[in-house]
């Protein structure tokens, strides 16, 4: 995992990676991309059945302290951990008044404390990787909702704001040990999760059209596009990159394009 004599087609050759939420959507796309580029990959998920060969599926629940054992199982089957992708999460809708405190606790239990549980469990192997000079990396999945206020996004956005802040703190804490920590902040992504949300709307086609219209680039982001960003941050050519957020949102955060200008 060093930049020297790097095989650009297989930059993760010889590396090991654990992806939480690797059973579908962005997590599965990331796991497949890492594997295609040479990594041995384990997917920790509530339902890892889609993590077919060459991926290793391990069942784990981020809301349960027992997920540490799942990380241990993944590390044993891989022979270590060089890359940790903290992708698994859960969604919530509503303003800060709409949801009861039980819903706030449920979302933070998975999106924030789940990330902490997994990262703590992976640290012995990540430190071992650093000691061997293998440039270990953690990439957390944040969200554009951590950076842009959106109606009805209070619970989810607050949890992802915590992920962003946690990423910076982790990067600072682990810098001297040679373990990099970054995060990606996707905008609306075309995943089964988002499609289910749109299907539940009174008019799914209108809901999809509204999402597309809100995007400066005119469409949903793809899971593969987010996977590319995650793999870039995790890879050897990003050895000088830590404590950053990589936004993949089709321009939603920074661009204000008049509708008349077209696309």
C-alpha cells in the first residue's frame, strides 16, 4: 500500500479491507471496487448475503456491542486490516420536533456509536498495519446533510455532522501513529435505500423528478461514483491526505445554477 512501484491497475494488491454496510448500495460498490483493485475484502452487514466471492460476508449489527466480534472475525479471515470503510448507517426523516428522543437515540446508536464500536475494534489491526509501513486508512461515510441545512433532515443530518466532527478528531488523534482518517459526503445517491424512500412518496415519479431538479448536475449520484471517492481516499496515492471531507454531490453544496441556464 505504498506509492513506490505502485501497480495503478491494482493499487490495493496485498491489502486487506473491512467495509461495514457492504451488503448493498454504496458499501457493496465500494467492496467490489476494492476487490477489483487487488484487496481482500470483508463486508460486515446485517445481511451480508450479497457479498459473494471473492468478498467475505460477516454478519454484524452496529447497534450492538457484539459487532466487535464481527470485526475480529473479519480480521482473522483476512489476516489483518489495512483499510476500514465505515459506511453502514440508518436513515431518518423529520424536523427536530417531529421525532421522539427514541428515534434520535436509534439513529445515533448506529450512525455514530456504531462507527465508534467498529473503529475501536479495528484499531489493533490498523496499528499493526501502520507498524509494518502499510499506510492504513479509515474512510467514514458522512453526508451532504452534515454541511447543508435541508428541510426534514434534522436527525440524520445531526448524526452525520457528528461523523464529520468525529472524522477530524480521529485524524488528529491517529496522525502520529500513521493512520489516516477521512470522510466522504455524498449528495442524493441512487441506491436501493433511496429508491425505497422515493417509492413511499405519494407520487414517486414526482418525488424523483424533484430530486433531479434540485441537483445542479440534474441527476442522482451513482454508488460507483461514491465508491471511487472512497477508494481514492483509502489508497496509497492519498498518503498525504488526512482529516478531509470529499464532497460528491453533483454541485449541490457549492453551485447555484439558474434553471434557465440549462445543463
